[in-house]
């Protein structure tokens, strides 16, 4: 199945919600659909990397989304299964909704660091995991339970 045929299904099944750019959001979150965030997928991780590099090289990724924190995520450990690539505003809490129950691998583009939570990004309880390029498999406490994440440029 191609990405274009999955867009309506994905958009209806799991909207992304973004909050104010801080750990403790101060304003009501706005809704962002998967269609607006996912750039490519589902593909194998190797095929997805090739597609993303091609979009970066020809500039089409940045024409579409501007500068963003690119994130790879896959349905199985070790970047196996169905993999997707999305672009997200830096410093913005992103809530994957129901789709989070499928995320087992997670990794940002080179130059970014992402913080993944099994709870609200503004809440200190629960498990957290930090990812730098190339990312990795979610720890057992977070596997298929990623509730929220945000990314910032690496220092």
C-alpha cells in the first residue's frame, strides 16, 4: 500500500496535537493531523532514509515544511516494520494520539535531540527517554506507549 492511499486512514485514525513551545504548555493545544506532519511512509527504514535524503537534496522537504526537526519512527524495534518520517516544530510538545501505541523505534535527524515521554511532556511522572541521531528502540517501559515528544537542536 502506498503512502497516498494511507493518508485519509492515518489522518482520521490518529491526529497529532501540538502545544506551546515549552515543557509546561501555557495555552490550549492546537490540532495537527498526521497528513500535515508525516512526509513519507510507510516504507522500510532503508527505503525511507533514501526518500528523505532525496527530498532534502532537491529541497522539496524544506519547501513543504520549512526548517523542522525530522523524526523517524517505526512500528517495530530496531527500525523494522512500517516506518514513517515526519517534520515537527522545534521545542513544541507533540502528542501522537492513538498512533503512539504502534511506535517502537524513534530517532531524530542529525543535529537534533528529542525527548520522548510515556506521559504528558509537562508532567514529571513516568518514563522518559532521550534520543540523538540515529535514535533507537524505545525502552520496555515506553515501547508502544509513547505519549508525547519534543525535539530541539543539539548543543
